[in-house]
C-alpha cells in the first residue's frame, strides 16, 4: 500500500496514525506500507494521478483501490474475521454499493475485512 501525504498537515498525520492502527489491528505482519510526501516527491504523485492528499492506494490483492481522506471514519462495531458487514455502503471501483450487496459475494482474500473497513 502507498499513502500519499501532504507534509505534516493534521490530516496527513491523522491518516498515518489511523492507517497504522487499522493495519496493526487487522493485518499485523501481513502488509507493506509506504508513506510518500507529495511535497518531497511530487513526481511520484503525478505518476500515480494523485489529486488530493492524503490518498491511500491499495494495489494488492486486486482490484486496486483508492481512498482519499484521513481514514478516521471507521466502523464502530466489530465484525468476526472474514465476516462482511450488511449495513452501510462500500466504495467499489469508484461507486458506492450497499454493504449487503457485497455480503452476498464471497470474500476474495484474507484481506477482505481490511478492504471493507477502509471503504465502508
């Protein structure tokens, strides 16, 4: 995963903290995170079509997902590992789907819970 930030702004700092908490709680030892400051590496932001920061890009497992924001709007309820929430909405390929629609589809990988938590 790559997290594009804009220096040490409050939103970027919160995004790093929130993403670290999410990853440690759900993917401990099973993720790679690269933090890229768009002020220091503007070329990489351009290559990745970054138009706002913070932006998270998850490339694996496919499909590629993007999320803009500080990741502070997380589900409050806990779901069993591998379960899929049936309320709320999830961004899939740039459009919002009701969570129940995704619940009818089997998860494609062990990281599905993480993807759902981020894009709910």
